[in-house]
C-alpha cells in the first residue's frame, strides 16, 4: 500500500464526485463513534457555482443513503489526512494542510460551519511549566518509571507499541476509528520516512505505557512535537507531564529553545494554551459540518 486512497477499501461506502475540475469523495465510515458520513480527498476551483454543485450532489446522495449531515474534510478517519488551514497560510509546517484560503470561504458559503478546530504554536521551553514538569519527571523516576529516547531506525522498531498505545489512548476521540496495523505501517507511518525523528517512552514494570514523538522540521528551522499518548489506566499518574519534560530536554540538548505543538484539537478536554508571553507562530485549522 502506497497511496492514502487505499484506506477507502475499509469504507462502508465511497463514491467520487467530479464537476468541472472540482472533486471530492463521499465516504461512509461506520467504524466512527459519530459522524459516519464524510467528505474527503477534495480539490476545488474558485468557481462558486461548481463548488456549490459538487457539495449539493454529495449532500443529495448522502440523504439518499439515510444521512442528514456531512463532515469534512476527512480522508476516512483521523489516522489519515484531514482538516484545512484557516489562518497563517504563509506559515508552512510539516505535515501541513496546503489548501488555499478560498477553500474554507467557499465551504462556509455553502452552509458548512466549523465543527472542530485545531492549532499549532511554538512554545518557549524556558517557562514555569518546564520547571514543574522536571520535578514530576524526577518523581516518576523515583516511583519506578523508566524513560527512554529512541532516534532514527530505532523509532520504527517501536512502531507496534506506538500503534497499540495510540489505539487505546485515542479511541473515542473526535473523528477516530480503529484501523488494522498494516494500514498504520503502510499509510500513516510513510510520511515520517526521511525525517530526523525521535521517540520518548515511559515504561513501568517492563511495559511501555506512554510516548511522545517529534522530529526536526524538514527545513531545520524548528522541532515539531507531533503525537503523544498515554495508556488510559496511567492517565492520572502525571506520565504525560513527565514525557513533556523528556521531550523538552531532548529539544534543548539539540540546540533549540522552542518546540512546536502541532495540530492540537481545541475541543479536546486536555487542550490548553500557554501564556502569550511564551507562545508564538500560531496556525489554526478546522473541520466543518453541515446538517440537511
């Protein structure tokens, strides 16, 4: 498997819609806990009438299938590409949503409203949270937790553990559904190849219970903290905070003073903003919904 569209083999239903250069896939994914009817794999022109016709056709088909809402852009689920940028189109991260500014505008002209929003931002590592997390890190070590850092090929040797923890930790999150391990390895992991990647893990009694994963940006201008997860049964043990310190220390040791948190969901219970004095370069994204 090399093409992200191969994930559609898992869909309960999918159909391609094309109108004068505007394209999108209507996707039904009943593995979702909510929002089964989606649109994804989108290409739009600036022609308002063609865009309106495209979405009208998808909405009509969705209604025929028994659905009364359409959510997207989501290429099947949150393991795959989803959301569009809504700000800072001049700021190019990795991975990123490369849609032009007119995409969200045209979508909203057709009655779609933001359902979930996301943000990325650089954080100055030298802040009070860093100091607090160091104390918790030392405390967790004293309690028997073991923290390790893996780089390069060694990260991929831990891929099965990362997948298992991610599946347990993110199950029930917005736009999540389970996928088979082979799709994770062949599709989700493929975009990380060639990056200078690092993985920090937390272990307890020989079992990996959490991780934080990040990488140098391809242009070398920043370090991006992409994904972190802790097994549900360890969520109240302050493991995430200790892993945050492990990541921050790694970034400092490699010459950076800032770390970018990438694609945080603003509707998630654990979402938090840092103080404006330590944040910079915010970029925001969204997923939309229309009821009909």
